[in-house]
């Protein structure tokens, strides 16, 4: 895939003649934001709010997981933390890329001293390469999370022997590297013309169609199949266990495992909702479909993709019980420090809850 949203790229040509390079700016790169439906000012406000929500929400998740790291010492929680870090950094890039250069692409400004530096900004910044590299890393991390939950629920012996904390940390590092390496094709596609214009181009229509299908398969279809298989298998396994054992009382650890699995399943559903429209639109565009870049549908597609940066913290806050508990405890501790008069009652509550909070082995 290519860059997400750029309201300042009206200079990009629309499908030149076959004798020239072929413009392949995807639906998310074209158009000015819906014209009569949403003007540029409204879009900028919406995108700014989405970016800020992503920064604030993911920062809170990272803070809770870091401050309460003893309570989140499990492979699943390490991967959730990695997901939040990716989304946090991506939210920062989202703000910088779309608001650091209000007058248009940096590579096309007269302030750059040389053409070489301008071409570098064209390929590595104006193309939104960092943003999309992190999107790919986020998807890869979600795939690993779904597989970890699948083996933990459906293949516990394999999970116990194979999924170790050390391997999880290596996997966390690998998704960052994978995103950066995978997306390197996009800077190579960028063209910096003699008149200092930056736009994506494929050599011909055949290459564009081939790459469109390949990218759709690698970055969306395969991850979608893996995650769907994982969560459908998990749901099927949990239902079979309920039928075979009847209404048995589950302990706190089993309930926590089910809760974190349910939470991640909702994260997966939000990923599908946010990404399916733009992936299908980009595929259709590369296959030659006439896509309306000035429509309200295009605005909704762009907004959904951006919302995926900030939606996960809300899912954790409303569904992940372990996160809810530790978030309340952290804020309770902060309030106790700010208001020493409540220290006695807080300590009393802490004494009751301490056996659960100090037992990191009980976290899913």
C-alpha cells in the first residue's frame, strides 16, 4: 500500500498517456477531501483529533503497562504493549506528516538547498513511508497476537514449550524490522520529476496490476485469513469446553484468559472494519476501477484507516478487565499522593487486593 492521506497533492496527474510513467497514487493519496461534503478545514480538525487521541490513548496504555509491569508479565501483555508503542509512534508520525508542512510537500518547497535532499524527502517523507511501515508492523504484531492466543487456547502444550518471553521479545523486534523492510518498495516507486514534483509511478499498467494484487494479498488477505482462523478456532474451542463440562465454576486465571482473548478478538474486528474498505478500494483502483476521489465515501474510508490508530486504547479501557483494574489502581495511587487524607482508606483497600496484584503468574 502507499501513503494514507495528503490533502495537498492536487498536483498529482491522473493517468497520463501510455508513453509516460503511470501514476499510481491510491485512493488515499488522491483528491482534496470530499469537496462539498467536508471541506479541508473540517478534515484537518478531524485528523488532528484522531492523531491526538492516538497519542494520548496509547501513551496511557504504555504508561500503565510500564508502571505496573509486574502485573503484566505475560507474553500476551508484552505483545499488547508492543502494539500500543507502534500505534503511539504511528500517531506521532501521522501528526507530523500531515501538519508539519502546511504549505505542501517538503520536497517541493524552495527552502531545500539541493535537488538530492529534495528527492530524499520525496521518497522517504512525502511518500509517508514511516507511516505505512508502522501500519505494516502493526498488522504483523496483530497476527502474532492472534497466533499466540490460538496456541494458548487450542494447543496449550505447544504454547508452553514454544512461546517463551525471550522469543516474544524477538518477535516484537522483528515486526518493526519487517514493517520497515516490507515498505521499502514504496520509496522506490516515487518519482521526483525535473520540475520538482513528487508522485508515485509504476512503469506500466501490468506492473501496477501485479503489485496491486500482490500487496493486497501480503498485507491484508493473508493476515486476515490467519487472524480469522485463530479467533474462530478459539471461539469453537471455548464453546466445546462449555458444552462438555457444563456450567462449571471457572477460576480467576481462566476468566482472565477468556477476557484477554475476547478483548483481542474485538481488536481484530476493529482492524477488519477500519482496513477492509481502503484495501478493497486500493485493489479496485489498481485493477482499473474508476474511483471517485471527491466522494463522501472516500472521506469515510480515509477516516476509518486513521481511526485504527486510536481505537485500541478504548477497547482495553472498556473490555480488558486486568487493564481496567491496574488503571484504577494507578490513578488511585496518584490521588493518594495528591490527597494524603485518603491514604488510610486506600491502604485498607490495597491490603485486600494485594494477593491478586502481587501474583504476576496469574496474569493471562
